[in-house]
C-alpha cells in the first residue's frame, strides 16, 4: 500500500514516460532506524547505473512543486551527463 506521499508523487509522475534510470526514495519516520540499509540499497542502485534522489514524505506533501523541480533538475542533469542536449 502506498503512503500519502508516494501517491502524491506518482500522481504527478504517472504517464510522463520518463526514460531515465532514476530511483526516487521517499523516506518517512520508519526510515530513521534503517539508514544503514538505505545506504546499502543506494550503493547497489548506483553501482548498477541508477541515480538515486531522496525526499522526506513531508517534503512531497508540503513542498510538492519544489520536489518536482528537484526531480526535473536531476533528470536533466543525467540527460546532459549522458551526452545528450537538453
């Protein structure tokens, strides 16, 4: 089951057909005790060419536009790093 923050974010990302290798991690209070696990997962994803961007749930719910801007900027940065023009 999705959290409110996940539902909020996916509503905005759905059907955009963004073809980038990027993981968007949403962290809530349950993540406070699992930083080591999250770090290992992030390292694994990055080793496999997947960029990782993290937000707190409350950021998504309270600062949605800023979160979307950050995601867009990260996508554009990865696009430029791949050697493509924006």
